[in-house]
């Protein structure tokens, strides 16, 4: 089993597929970030782990100056293509941990689907130090809840037979994840109490689309090739039994907080 440090690099080898199939974020979430932060028209945004730019574009289209960090070279290349129409947006191919910090330079830090990959020893302190006093941090994730109890049980049975280790890597219950994130932010002592908002939504996947989607999940992407292909074939067969398509439930979760004074060394 790969370590978390190794798993976070798996997306770079799947950059085009990741960009094609990973869902974006609700417009309401983006609007709430802007309202809650009160970022001025000329404000600067730091994005940590921009991937291919899926969360970047909604902010870039509003004219903000952005510095976006991405450790995967292939992901960063695609992100640069996406933001070509926005000269105020810069993509740097570098890990957040290795990035040279300009103290208190940003009005807002955003991070979509990536904050959990950053070393706990660095993520809160360095993020806080990048923000101007009283500026804001917005973390958000898309939580894939699945396609109903019967479908989830059928998929779990495939995992149990072919890759039981994946069952142990499934996310904690949503309430636990939310409580852990809020508690960790509070324990850092660097942020005001967090605001948590949830945005439920649904999407319908064909068997082909669902297979592509889960191919980008790091635990599956890191499996040996033959086992991964067998697993995906079995999962496709499950979807065919459910009529060839499945309606998946998601909830997007936003954690928002303001920062106090902080230094980083």
C-alpha cells in the first residue's frame, strides 16, 4: 500500500482523465466564498493544489489576481492552458511545502480537494502566514456519497472479493470528517471559529463515466494494473445490472475561517 505522500502524486499520471471526469463545484459555494471573505475587487488569491484548474476558473473569471500552486507537472500544464485567457493568473509547478512564502501577501487562500494531502506540520501555519491579517481561508471538498444503499452494497462486495484493503480506506462518516476538520482548524490556534456550509447535489453517470471517475481515485489508481482492470470491469458489470447508469449523490463541503496574526519559519 502506498503512503499518503506517494498517493498524492497519482493524479499527475491521470491529468487529462482527471480534468475530464472530476466534478466541479457548485456556483453557490463560490459565491459564498466571495461574500464571506469580502475580498476586494483587486484582491489576491492563493490557491493550494490547483490540479487542472477546476476550482481556479470560477475565481479567475471574476478578474482576481491568483497564484496557483500545483506539484504535478502534467496537472500544472493543463491548468496553464485553462487560464490562458486570464493574464492575472499564474500557475507554479511546486509543492506548497517547498514554496517560498511571501508573508501576509494574500486576501484569500482557497484549496479544493487537496488540503488533506499537505503535511499537518505545515498546512495550517504556512497557510495562515500567507494571509493578510483578517483575511480568509476557504477549504472545500466534493464528498461522493454513492448511488444508494443497494448499489453501495454491491460495490462493497466487489471490493471485498478483489481488493478488501480499499474498504479500510473508505472515508469516515461525513459528520466525523466535518468535526475533525473543524477541530483541527481550531486546535491550530490561528483561525477564528470556522463556518461550515454544505451543498447537496446529484449527477447521473453511465457505466463508462463512472468507471472513468473512480479510475482517478488515488487508492484505485495505485492498484497493480491487472487488479485495477479486473476491479473496474466488475464495477462496470454492477452498473449494467442497475440499468446501465447510476444517479450519484454528492455533498460539497465548505470550511471558511478568518486568520489572525501568524509568522512562519
